[in-house]
């Protein structure tokens, strides 16, 4: 792909002009209503994250994991979709591997060298693969599908956008969300996602920094 066109802000300014300030710890997702929102993706216990979001969000989060020292393993049937991300990772001094569904994965990460696996392949189930300490898997999925409830329940958290009625109902059933929490998934802006986990929802704005935009989504 030659160029990505990202959502615009409410005042019409281009997304690459937006500045994201880092949060206090962990992996920065973006901004909530009052403060930055981060997650501890790499921990002594493995983490599973379901992504039902636009591709640029997946790329952005994976790229930010590289800034934490992570090694990236991409399991994908269509590698061309991920080649731009892989090129940016290598350009910035990170490491990345493309793997087939039956290839051996890294068995674990380390505090200074975590392991991130992206699951974007048919015939590969990120909910059942064995994971070790300081290792995480991001699974791309359709959260509106009837089988998504099992996937959601098998994950520590999920990011979803947009949230139609089927997606919202699956999130409710998987994470025991109440009506007040579900309202946070309604009418998401083009640059917003819902961060969902058991009995908790946050509405997060996820813009790239100017540098991230240039490296990941600018002209090739």
C-alpha cells in the first residue's frame, strides 16, 4: 500500500498532526476522557488481547510494543497485509518474523525482551496456543460473529470499533457488562475504540504521533 488515510479529529485537523503523550506505565493505548490509558500487556503471566478494530490500530499497537523491546511474530495467511508493518519494525531496529500456522512460536519472552504474537491466520487459534511469561498474543477477529463470545471469554481484554448491536451484545455476555458500561460502546468516533474486560469498559481515543504516522502510514 502506498498511503493510509486515517480518521480526522473533530476540528478537521489531520490525524498526523495530533500529539499523544505517554502514560505513566505499560503500553500506551491512547486517551480516555481525562487521562492517558495504558495496559500491562507484558507480565509474568501471559496475556491475550482480542482486536476487532481497523487495521491501523493493530499496526499502531504492535509498533508500540516494539518500542518496549518486544520481538514480533506474525502468523498470517496473507503476509502482504503486514509487510508494511514488518518493514517499519526493521527500519526502526526491531525484529519480526513471519510464521505459518504450524511453525514453532517463541516459548516465552523476557522482561527486557517480551514476545508478541499476532494471530491473523485461519487454522491458528491464539486462544489455545501455549504462552509463557512476558508473552502476549493479539488476535484479529470479528466480534459480531456468533462464535465471538468464546473468543472474548478466552481473552483478558478486547478492543472493539465500531460496535454494532451484535458486537455490543457479545461483549455484554462475555464480560458481564451492565447497561451503563455498554453505553460507552455507543457512537464511537472514527478514532475511538472500546477497551473491554470483565465488568469494565473504557472509551479510548487512539491517534498516532507524527513520527508513528510517518513511519507506518506515510507515503512509501
